[in-house]
DNA sequence: CAACGACTTCAAGCGCACCTGAAGTCAACT
DNA sequence: AGTTGACTTCAGGTGCGCTTGAAGTCGTTG
C-alpha cells in the first residue's frame, strides 16, 4: 500500500497530477486510511499506462473515452491516433534533421542554407509529408 | 505582395496566428496599403521557419530568443532543444510501438499483454530511455 | 448608394494539464 | 502538549498558442 507521495515518486509524476487523474476518472479512487489515499502497488502500472498514452498524444479526455468505450470504438480511436502520431513523429524527425544540420552547417544565415531550406519547403508543403516516412514502420 | 489571407493560405496557418507572430516580434511588420498588411512572397519562408522550429519543440518565446541572441547562444539553445527533441521522439516512437502492438495483439486486457507491458515499464523507468535510441542518429 | 468581403484593432476567452495557496486533519515523535 | 510532515479539499491561477467577438475601415461590385 502506497501513499500518494510514494506513488508519485515511483511513477515520476506530482501528487497533484495523481489527484487530477482520479478526478477525471482515469485512476480508480483508492482505499483510504483516515482520509488518506492508499494505493496498491499495481497502481504504478496504471499511471504508466496513462503516461504511455499521453506520450502517444492521447489527451486525458480521450484516455477516459478509451476506458469507457467498446473494443471496436477503442480500436478506431487508436488507429486514428496512430496515424496522427506517425505524422507528428515524421514532422519532429524532419525538424530535428533540419536543426541538426543547421548546427553543423557554417552558413551565416541559416535560413539560406539549401539543406535547411529543404526542411522549410517540406514543412510548407505539409500534408503529404506522411507518405515519405510511413514506409519506415509499416504496421 | 500578399494580403494576410493569401499568406495564411500559402503557409497553412490562420490569419490570427500571423498577427500573433507579428505581435510577438517573430514576423517583421510588413508594409501597409490603407491599413492592410502586404507581405512580400518571401514571408512564406519566414512562416515556414517558425513552423519548423515549432515542430522542433521551440516555444514562440524561445524562437524570439533565437532571433535576438548571438550565434554562440543560439547554438547552445539549439543543442539543448535537440537533446530534448531526441528524448521526445524516442518517447513518441516507443509509445507508437506499444499502441501499434496493442492493436494487432488479441489480448483481452491490453495492459496485461507482455509486449505492451514492456512499454509501460520502460516509460516508468523513464529518464535513461534516451540511451537506447540515441545511437540511431548520432549527430 | 448599398452591400459585400476582406481586412483592421482590442479585449477577452478557451483548452489543456496541471499548479498554488489557504486552511485543516492526522499519526508519530520529542 | 507541541511540533513536524505528509496528507486532505477547494477555489482560483498559470502558460501556451492561439481564437472569438465586437465594432469599424477599405475597395469593389450591382
């Protein structure tokens, strides 16, 4: 049985975040000892699930929906998010590459460096950027 | 010479966002024709730079700092952000893999699937996750 | 001349994920 | 008995990146 402080430390989140998750219905209300929350060890896993889904770009409200809905709906939500996530990862990777190049490229005005430029152009082209990276992880 | 609406369409952002960028000093105040902003074609590139840096995780305030500071400071900021970005990309990728597995794994309670589980454990371990992926792009 | 559509400013509001502070409770320790 | 430290609730605040709405100004068109 963990106090909220202990759980927070194990999961690497703040106590206020844990109370907030509970308030949203993402974390089940734990047992109480004279008013104080006592979590089972397994609660850390639940927090881990929340963090993982957050990393995947699910808002907390979406995560609540995941808990409530049926398997088919969950699946649909997941697929949609997965596509968004791939898009976002591709964007982040492209931005990373442009920035990284900018650092080792001794061009005085970075925005005029043809390599960096390519990143900007790609970003403005936008939308269909997913195509180029989608093949990298096809499932 | 583009109106704000035309620039917005080309850059794929809202007109209010463009005014906001200008207000923050990220976008130079353009010429005006009877009160209305008229942008040179080159402005689209500038917006592209903002979007690219945003993708890289720079807040707008940080981007303003990038414009103001000296090359050495810029470089320092960039390197710091790059590390953060790598961390974030690794996290997103790990989350993606866990979610993707969850979709094709027919386990009833997904959180009990050993493969998904690994993602959670890794997420809770946290911090040193950067090590595993850092080698993938070493500059 | 009237109306339309795109623009203008300015203040206020929004969504998200918490955080902060006040005021209180409780168990344990000295 | 007093103090410490970790907890409790609750209302309101924060930061970011815009968005929204009101009220007005243009140039063009019917």
